[in-house]
């Protein structure tokens, strides 16, 4: 199926973990050193740590604003924060970050790894795999 004909089977929300706190003291650094998008895609800042700003029910990453449903600081340990994002914003986030080349794959499900590494343009049909809710519908 072409990207524009993907079946919309899952819209989110999707959990996103942001490594944005100093490892020595847990203080917010304003930069994303690593990001986990759903349970199947883990990325690290290879060439540039994008800027991060928390707004009211939104985050801004390097000038782009994304909706969030919820936010928790020090999630898991003090290096990480947690946000839950609508599926549409996860797709926008991935399509914003991937072409920049700032982040490289640390761990991922094989298809996500290959597509991220190839600079793929993400669409709705990939949300089930990103969120670990089944096979992609593209």
C-alpha cells in the first residue's frame, strides 16, 4: 500500500521517553540526549542534542511544537522524563527528527531500524508497530 493509503487502525496515544536531565544531579538540561518512541524505537543524539522546552500541554523540540497528553519528570530514573503524545504528533515528531540526521538508532524493531536508517517518511499506518499494537497497515 502506498503511504497515502495506509489504513488508520491505531491513533495513539504513544508513550515517549526523553533523556533530558543531567545524569549527575537530575536537573533539566533543555536538550534531548536520547529518546524512546513507543517500546520499539530507541534513539540517541549522535550529532546534535535537540533543544527541548515544556509548554502547557505541549513540547517544543528545536522550534517545532507537539501536543502532549501528559508529562512526568524523572520517569524510571532521574535522567528521563515521560510524555504521552497523540499518534499524529508522534508521526510529525518522527518526520521532523529523522531527516535532520541528529539521532541514530540505539535499539529498534528490525523494520523500524531499517526505515529510520533509510530516512523513511512516516505515515499513520506505521503507528501499530511503533506502539507495539500489531503489524503496520501500509
